[in-house]
């Protein structure tokens, strides 16, 4: 189905911000009406400051209210709106439309490897199950109740600072071809969050996490394709973190 929304504003009404026409091609799945997924296309007027999320909002609010997707903060922090945009995992709120090739339709699809529930919404439970299994919290000796905060040097913090940036958007995990074909693989995001605590010198659960990840569905399933690093909207060196966890396992077993 193709829908065209006629422009109602011009650039003069919004100052110097350029306007342009963009064709949005969105992968739809509405199980209550259609058994199979299908494509919907809309041609709309947008502005130079607009992002893909703004285009989806315009479609939902002004054309088709059935379009369904997740979003919350719209500033690249909550991680809710991870989608495949022109075949690449991105956060819809961070991709400027003007940075895309607008001579062709902008395609939007749900992320891969997780069951699609409706349109862009996928079931995140398998993703969060892996996250829970790596125990993403500080583990300390309960027999020694602290009398003050657990101090840490700047140098010790630097050791795992990169992996603290994860926002659990699943962009890395759902870009991984191993995860697509093997639903049991922990996935990059779980390993990144394990890394964050394994290398925290205040934590005492590193060996338990390494034991969990030293599994046929753990770090050894990684094929070092760097898809995860390229997909991360926070710039985390995901493949490097996975390699460091592998090294920690080997060092522990020597």
C-alpha cells in the first residue's frame, strides 16, 4: 500500500531549515489482520533537522495510527528504538534523514534474530534472559559488610569504562549472524555487560561469570565479524571486549 501526504508547510514557515520529500518503506507485521509480513510505503515532507523517528511519528500521528514501534527518550539513551534502517541496525532517533540517500526509499524493518510481535516491536525476552544469566550486578563478600563506599581509582575504572556505556538496545546482538542462526548464543550485549563486572576490581563474582561464558554458547561462538562493534550506537568496542573475556577465561584455566 502506498500513501502520499501532500506538503502543507514550506521552509519559509520554519525559518532556514530545508524541507524535502522522503519515501519511507516500512516492513509491517500485524498478526491480527495478516499472516505474513508486508511492506507499506508513504511519501512525506520532512525537514533537515528530522530523524527517522520523526518520520515514523509523522506517519503514525498524521496518516496511519496502526504503525507500531517502541521509543521513549528520543535522545539515544533509552535504547528503545533500535531498528534496521536501510539494512543496518541503528537507533531511529539518532539517524538524520538528510544523511541518508533520499533518492531511494528509506527502508525500516525490525531488528533480526528476535520474534516479531507487531511491526517494529520484537520480543526482547530472549535478549534479557541472556543478560540476566551473566549476573549484571556487583557481587561482593556478604560476610564483610562495608562501613563506607567501595572506593576505586580512576585507573581501575578506566579498565572497564567502555562497557559501562551499554544501553541494552540489542543493536549489537541482533546484528550478529551467529545470533540469527543460533538462538542459544548469549550474544554480544550479554558478554559486554559481563565484561563490565569481570574487570571491576570491586567485584568478586568474576569467576562465576567466566564459568557461565566458557560454554559452547558463550564467548567461543563469536566469529569476530565486527558487526556488533559497527552497530553499537554508543561506540563501544564490542568485539574487543569479547576478545578480552576470552583471554580472561584462558588465563584462568592456565
